[in-house]
C-alpha cells in the first residue's frame, strides 16, 4: 500500500477539510457503496495519487477505507476534484441514488429539496458545470459561458491555489491576513462598481448587475467592524490591487462592455461560488456573525444558483453578439482578471513576510 504522502499537506488539508465540513453526506455515500453498507459515519482522512482514504464507522467499529480513483494515478489538485466527483457518482450508481447536479447544494440533494444557498460542489471543474447538456448532446456550438469557464479554469486554479488564499481556506491565516484581504477587496470593488454602473444603465445587461449584487456597502460594514470608524485612513492598496483597479477603470473609460463583463464575471461569480466557502471558514475561525463577512452575504439576491445560471445565460447571449476575435479578447480579459487576483495574493503574502 502506498503512503498518503505524494500530495502536499496543504492540498490534503484543504480537500479533506472541505469534504468533512461540507460533504459529510457524500463521504457516507462513498463508504456505503465501497464496502461498508451499514456505515453510520465517514470522514475523509487523506488521499494520494492512487486513492482517497476515509475513516468509516459502523456497528463493528472503525475501519480505514481506501477507494482507488477511477482515473488513477492522478497528479494535481484539479484532478482530485474530478475524481471525488467520479467516486460520488459511482457511489450513487451503486446505491441507486440519483446523483445531484453539480450546482445543487449537497444538503439539498440529501434532503430531496433545493434551498437558496449556493454550495459549489467539491469536484466542480469546467467539465462539471453542464447546464446546457441538451445543446451539447445536439453537438451544437458550446455555450459561450462554458467556453469562458473552460478557457480560464487553469487561471482559476492558480488563484485558488495561491498560498495566501490556501492559508485562509485551511484556517491557518491570521485575522490580520483576512483584514488585509478585505481591504484589497475595497479597492477592487470601488473600481468595479463604478464600471458596473455602465452595465446597470444598459437594458441588455442590467440583469447582470442588480442592486443586490453591489458590494461596496458591505465592504464598508466589514471594514468598520474590523478596523473601526477610521478604517478608510488605515487601508492601502498593494501594488497589484492598484494595477487591477487601474485596468478596470481603463476598460470602463474605453466603454468596452465585454471587458467590463469579464471583470464583473471573474469577481462576482467567484464571490457567489468559492466565496461562500471562504465566508463559512472565516466566520467560524474568527467568530464573525454578519459584520466581518457581510461581503459574502448575498441573501437579498435570492436563489444564488438561479442567479448564477441566469448570469451564464446572459454570457451566452453576449457571446452570440461577439465575433470570434471579440470573444477571444474578452476571454483574455477574464484571464487577466484572474492573474490580477493571483498577484494580489502574492503581494499580500509578501506584505505578511515583511511584517
Ligand atoms: C480558495 C479559494 C477558492 C475556492 C475554494 C473556489 C472554488 C470554486 C468552485 C468550487 C467553483 C465552482 C462553482 C460552481 O460550479 O458553481 C468556483 C467557481 C468560480 N470561481 Fe472560485 N474558488 C476560489 C477562489 C476564486 C478566486 C480568487 C476567484 C477570482 C477572483 C474565483 C472565481 C471564480 C469564478 C469566476 C467562478 C465561476 C466559474 C464559472 O462557472 O464560470 N474563485 N470557485
């Protein structure tokens, strides 16, 4: 048997943490399907290139369960995500349980009804999101939202995997680190929401930017909570945030709507996806209740899953109005937006190291 050693400890901690915090029902399904039909509890404890590892409890006691990845061997974190989804689907097939849609909250599938909170699946990948299966089955052109997602997912992985972000997700970052991140969000959203007014005033794009999406007010609430009434005097953009904001303003000044949407998509769909996981982690670690993580609270937007799907429909419609060159230009802007986000994490890590 192989050691559970060939993935970085940070990756293992992040994956097992996510599975045990947010996908306990899926852990149990996997245990029941792969050898312990009467399991009462299952916790993911590790993984390596060949398999995932769970600690399973049933009436006979505790057992270690190793389940080979269907696509073993695997080498990187995005593959882990995909393999966990594959195992989940295989477990559903074995047990005759309907597998939920990738965007459906784990809890909703387990309880047989949907509820408002969006809960990205641990194994989401560009291939995982498939709201347009019918179009694909008909071999039609790929919806633009999907092209955007697939073309930029490796950039997403770089942002998500930046050390500063991973430390926040693993709960090993300090409160000061989180405050520094919130401060950077302020500079990003100041520029983004100035630019986004151009969307809101254009009837074709108003739906992408409803009032409930606007975040600047929530960032002010958070910063006041975190830094006190003089918060505005205490925050400064790191160089990457300043460059990011400058780029957003440049795109807005050009009046290049697809470019504005590229930045809008990268931030807001992220806040509505991984952002929701970040908020839960941070709130639990630092004991925030509302203020402190108000930025991630989109309750007034309604059903987040429905909003995201509607947003993707908006991207698809936009894609139809753009020629291939323009589509490509917009995708490059999405990739640039991810690169700015990653660079902000790098700057924040440097700031921390210098402190
Ligand atoms: C630890 C950090 C992060 C985690 C765990 C994470 C996780 C996820 C997950 C699971 C999804 C899929 C959700 C779904 O299919 O509905 C997603 C989507 C997305 N994330 Fe992240 N993410 C992180 C960081 C970021 C960052 C830093 C950005 C950019 C600022 C970002 C932007 C996005 C976008 C735009 C999407 C939507 C992609 C699409 O469906 O077109 N994420 N994220």
